């Protein structure tokens, strides 16, 4: 039986993070700093929404599951920064603008990355992607040898506006998506374990790829993180994980949760002069009347239940929706009527449609939004 100690601990890992003049994550603005203390709340999970531009993320209705988690950053030398959460220490370095994870340890488990994980490669612009292979070795309870290897990829996949559980509205969000594939193994500690400590292995990319393709079970962790301009650390994150079985096309869900970092907590970082200056700059006005329009459609693909549509309207408009196929055949045509400036939510019932791809058109007066909707 596999024990996913490495995954279970790392799923709660917090790593850093539109775009007035294009919001960019930079090491001097978004790198970890010793002596920073953050507090976050665990909240109920919600679909993280679509990829792309001008996305609306409405997380205003999420319930708080756990009031407060504390995350403390410290350093023992000039190169390694340690983040402590849940009595577990995570170890990072920033090398040539690459944020690297070197493993973690607590009272029962030590896992050290002999080939570290690349978490972010600064600067990070919308659309940027970074990827690395990793290999980690360690032990659990002085009796089991642990081994983990895999790949990790991070992409800045979308930007837009977020409504937080606190009802605060943040209009310059950049989101990153991190996808990690992990092959794990554990065995009783033997002489071979101590030999690996004395002579660390280097696992080739081909060997890692082979393990991921042929292991009976591969663990997958998907983490979305949202960063607001002028804030060093993420404001919101979702974590979802599942088992990917070689002999089955079905995935077995393991965990889905979310964490909210109240923006007011950032004001506690009153010595973060670089980000204080960014926030003080504000955002210059724009003549475009639809500047600030953000929207989201989920779930997409639609399997069961309705399609949810969320929009933030920067000005009032008459809203009309139309669902058609690629040949122009119309299946639904609905006038939603006049909608005031602000949040506009509604649903579409797709239960009567056959499987396939459809085009959803939304007119806001004479302004058109189009999105491909998949029925699966």
C-alpha cells in the first residue's frame, strides 16, 4: 500500500505570486522574505474557472472551514529560506531568479529534493510557462525509506477580477496554474538507504518519464494561485489532487480545498516598501466603456447540471444570450433584460443537448462575448 506522505504535506504548500501595464511577478516584489508572517483561512472549494483574459472569479459566497492558518518565513543563512506551516518546514532558494523547493521535514518525515522543483521562474508574465523534473529521497518514522520523482509545470494562464469571501473586489489579478505529476515508492529502511545518503542518485529525465508512464498509480496535484498587483504573496489559492490509474481511464479524486489570504493581513507587512509603492500608484483611468468587463463560464465541459455564467458589468446593459452550433443552428435564445452595473449571475440548462461543442454568444447592448462550451 502506498502512503502519499510527500503529496499530503505538499498539497498545503504555499508558494508565491493585471494588469494595468501588464502585471508581472518579479523576484523583488513576489519573492519570499524572512520574518514575514501570513495568515490564511481554509474555505470551501469552487471551480477555479476558465483560462484566458478578463476572467471573473466570484468567491464571495464561499464558507470558512478553518479560521486561521499561520505561515512564517525565516532563514538560517543567506541562501535558504524556510516556510513553516502545520509544524512542517519547507526549504527554498532563489537562484538566478528561479524559485526552487528543496524538500521538507517535520517530527516524523524528512524528504530532501536531490533534484529540486522549479516553482517559479521570474519574471512571470501572462502566458509564461516553466517546467522541471524533480527527485526526492528521505524517510518516515525511522523505518520507511521514501522516494518521489516527477514533473512540475507552472503557467500564468489567466488574468481578471476577483470578488473575495470578505466581499473585497480586486481588479488586477494574475493567476498561475501549477500541475505536478508524482511517482512515489516506499520500502523498509535497509543498507541501501544509507548508501543513497552517502552517494546521492541523479535520476535522468527519461527515467522519470518512464516511471510516470508505467507506474500503476501516479499522483497529480493541481494548484491555482491568484496574485494581486502590489501584494507579495497570493491572495487566494485552490488545491485539487487525484490518483491517475494506469489500468483505468477514470481518475480517483483525493482532495479539493481552497485558501483565502485576507488582503488586510498584508498591511501587517508594513515594511514591504516595494509593494506599498506599487499599490500607491493605483491604476490610470481608461476611456474604453467596457474596461473592467470580466466573466466566467463553468463547468466547461458540462457533464451534469447547468452551465453557470458570472459577469462583472462595468456599466449597465441589456443582456441577451444565444447558444448555437458551429453551423449557426440556434438552440437557445434568451433576453435577460436590463442588468445594472455590477455582478450578474445566471444559469443555462444544457441537459437536453446532445454531446458536442456549442458556441455561447452574450450581447451586452452591442458588445459581444463568445465562448465555446463543451457538452460531455
